[in-house]
C-alpha cells in the first residue's frame, strides 16, 4: 500500500471511529463534553495558579504565568492519565494529549485570562474578595462557551479530542 492510500485509509478510519462520521461534523453535545473535559483540567490549574500567586502576593504577571502553566499541566494530565490507563505507552500518551488538548487549552486560557485582565480590579483582588472569584469563574464560563465551537470544528475534522476517542 502506498503512503497516500495508507494515509487516506487511516484518516477515514479515524473519522468513522465509534460510529461517528467526523467528515460530516460532530454534535454540539460531543463538543460540549470534550470542552467540559478540557475545562475541568484548565480550571483546576488556573484556580490553583491564581490562588498560589495571590496568596504569595506575587505580581500580576507571575501569577498569570503560574495559572496558565498549571492550566496546561492539569489539562494535559487529565487526558494523559486516561490514555495511559487505556494501556498506551507514556510516550504515545503524551503525543496524544498534546494533539488532543493544545488548541482547546490555549483558546480557553486566552479567553479566561483576557477576561480576568480586563475586569477592573480583578487582578488586584484578594482571595477573600468576591470580585476575584466572579472574574475567575466568569472567565471560565465564557471560555467554555467560546471554546465549544472550536472543539466542535476540530472534532468534526478528526482533530482535537477526536484523537482521544479511540482510547475511551
């Protein structure tokens, strides 16, 4: 079998996985579940980073860097552990997690941190301030709403969380 035939056969197989024809798109429910999965990891990391930075009185930039870094770590780790549990080697699981989650996490973090940055006083709020939590959680809600169409588009093309479906 030549490379072109192998590639198109493999792609068609990925598109038809679990009875879903990804070439025809995907449902909003599937996209929402994928986004919620990603949001869970992102939220844990994002909140932990903001709490650590705020509790240690770090400046805005180091706090955001910590929050974003931890969002990626936790976002990837949720997928990574699930894929490893399915019997995939760690090296392959890392590649799968990177392919599945990078765009989703990046979009989510851009939106969430952008909202926190533009809400007046949110970056200077303390953990005991409602503004801190409203801005952070509100940003995550908006990030979910705006990232779901991105994930729908990606899954419909056999990308993003579609890569992980073979291991669930």
